[in-house]
């Protein structure tokens, strides 16, 4: 499964180079992640309401070309793998319906309880583990 | 004329109070303004390409109730008035298709050249002035 | 009492106009508020740990001239008034040690419990009320 | 050479997990980079005024533990290497004067002209190349 999230670049997202500031791409990845999880069948809000958090432990982002104000950008999100303790997701950003990828990245997350203590997802929420496991891209 | 912009609340837009941070609403207003101007018949990118900028000189925002992560929010934008030197816009934020306004605000802008020097819009871009003047809400 | 907070403008805070984006000033006001409350004798973290929150209900900001990347900006913060239910603060931004104010603003807050329900500060935390009341600028 | 930049965590930098949102660390890295370059003997503003930009092409960030509101964080910045076309910098974040690193990261940049076209720094600004080359950490 892949999810596709479409956004319009905001003026506040630009910097004085005249392009989108690099800190914005992780925020777009996150918007993609929100949609991916929802499309898998549960909202991330519900996950948190069950006392399960998914903080990042690693982020990588490659910037290939620049997005600009008022561009329509799409975030294609997929799940690279999931274990009882971790989740790794992959993102590609495109602009204005061009097939060219302008940025890509990965995020690595750890499953934790509400106090940010790591937990075993298979024990804490086996249904959630199964749900997401079925979405791993081959 | 009114424009309506629909957005999904991003995780990065929340703060430790568990609600959307107040600095985000002006960014949503701006997304509304982008759509309003485009709907009037010209994109704000084109306006800037003609060497005309529209910086803020005043912002007010009233926070009535809180938006939360994953809420669908709508920004209803209208033009309160326009003169040769200034523009005043009005915004209302609603959440999750409820008619209840959760925040409202105004922005006052000044027309300037690319060096942020005030200009007379009627002289510099009479077509733009006419275009926007027709959109003033009564 | 007044507090003075000194910050260096970040690249991410600029936009494609080449100046600090207007949504940043409320964040600087907040940094000023954090320092003001600490200087009054209690940190806002401690206030929140006691189950008392201070969300905004109104923001106004006047933009007089623009801050730029790498400018040193100072935020002068004062308390305009405090009641059992509300707090109003005032801010002035200056840049690069010039006496000229480049932006000013006010925030109006309501005292609430951790569920964002309004509370009476005099009843819930009389010491905090007294502490802040003594800081009201005349 | 290393530079050390000290910052206070802003409320707006937190998210509903009660910790600093992960998109903030690249902004802190950038504040560190600003200070590093200035400490090397030229401000990044001056670099840009000479028509030379330094956009990112890669970002990595490792999140080890979390920063919280009102924490004092320090960013230790060093230059890993510089070529005629690229620059790689390294960052470590610590909190509240503990020696423990709570996050670390790298940014890879390309030297470009004002139109974001790659340039050869040795040809375009040999003095800048020499200045920075002397700061490479061994």
C-alpha cells in the first residue's frame, strides 16, 4: 500500500532563498504518515488515545530540487518495515503533477507508552501490529 | 466573494497543551488568503512576479475554542476593504464541518514594491486594484 | 517590572520576502513571556506542573519595520493587567540595539485547568496570583 | 574548531507528545551553523550578499532522548569536510548542561549561485574556501 497526500505550499514555508525551507519536508512526511495510517484502517489519534506513541529516532531527507510557494506537492508514503519495537517509513515528494521526485526521506520510529518508554507492540496492541504489518511494501 | 480552504491539522502544529499552537492560525489565514486571491483571478505568485508585495502591518486573532491534531479545518476568507495603499482581510476558522467558529481574525496589509517601499496600487497595477475591488464583501 | 529577552533571527524564520515571517513574532512574544514569568519568581513549566494552563484568547501584533536574518532582536515584556480569570501582556521588539520598536503586540490569556476549563486563579493558586499581581506595570 | 550555541526551548517548539517536535532540531542545527560560520570569520549573511548560497542536499538526524519546554539546549557544531562543491557539517545537541548528547545530525550542502545553480567555490570565492577549509575538524 501507498498513500498519496496533496498539499499546497504555504508562504510561511518559504525562506529567503525563495524556496521551501528544508525543515518543512519532515512536516510533510508527517502529514503523509498521518494519511498512511488512516488509510491502513486506524487514525494515529486513536493510536495515541490507546496510550501508544510513535516518536522518531532517526530522520533522513534528500533534497533533489526545490519546492516553491503555491506549488502543489504530493507526498507518497509507504511502510518499509515493522517489528514489535520499531517502524520504518519511506516518503517521496513530487511537485505540480510532475513524475520527478524533488525530495525523498525515511523516518525510523520506536513504539512507546505515553511516558515514552519503549513497548512491545505485539503484546500491547497485536491488532495494530497485524494491521500495519499487512501494509509493508514488498 | 468568500473562499473556503480546507486543511488537515498537522502533528507539528500541536503543542504540549494538546491543541494547535496559536502561531499556526496566522499561517492558516495566509493559506486562505492565497486561495482567495487565486479565486479572484490572479495568483499571489504572479502578483509578486510583477514586483508587488503585500506585507502585513497588523494582525489580530481571536481564539474561541481549540483545534486538535487530525481535525479538518476550514478557513473562510473575505476582503473587508481595499484602498490604493492597503488591504484588509477577514478570516473564520471552523473544524470538522461544525458551523461553530473556533477562531477568527483580520490582517491589514500594505502594498509595496520589491524593496518593501509603499506604492500606490492604482498607479502600479490598476488591473489588480480593479480585480480585487470587485471582491470586497458588502 | 519588564523582562528583556535577546534572540538571534534564524534562517528558518525568514520567508521569500527576505524578512522574518509575521507568524514568528507571536513565538518571540512567547519567549518573552517565558522569561517574564521566570523573572517574576516561578517558571511557566512549574505553573503547568501545578495543573494550570494559560492559553491565548486574543493576539494582536503591529508590524512597523522588518527583522532580518542574523539580526539580534530583543523582546521587552510587561504585564498590563491580571484578574482572577485573565492575564494581559504587552511586548515590544527591537533589533540590533536600536531604540526603534520594529513590532509590538498584546496577548490576552485565560487561566484554565489541564482540561482547558476556565478557573479562578485567586482560588486555585493565590500565591501565583499575588506573585504576578505585584508585577503589573503601572 | 567547534562552535557552541545556547538556546532556550520555546513553547511553540513542543508538540502534543510533550516534547520538542522533531522538525525543530534541523532549525537548531541551522542556528549552530550560523554561529559556526560567523566564528570562522564571516557571517552567512555576507556570504549570501556575495551571491553565494548554501542549500541543503541531505539531512540526517538521530534522536536519542527528548528536549522539553524551557530546557537550555546547546548545539555543538563542527565542519566535517569542505570541497569546491560541497560542505558537510556535524551537530550535537545537549540539554541543561548535561554531557549527554540528546540528538546528533549531519547536513550536506552544495555551493550555488543566487539562482541555485552549483558553483565552484574555489573559483567563485577562494578566500571563503580557505577560511572554511582551516576550520575542518580533524
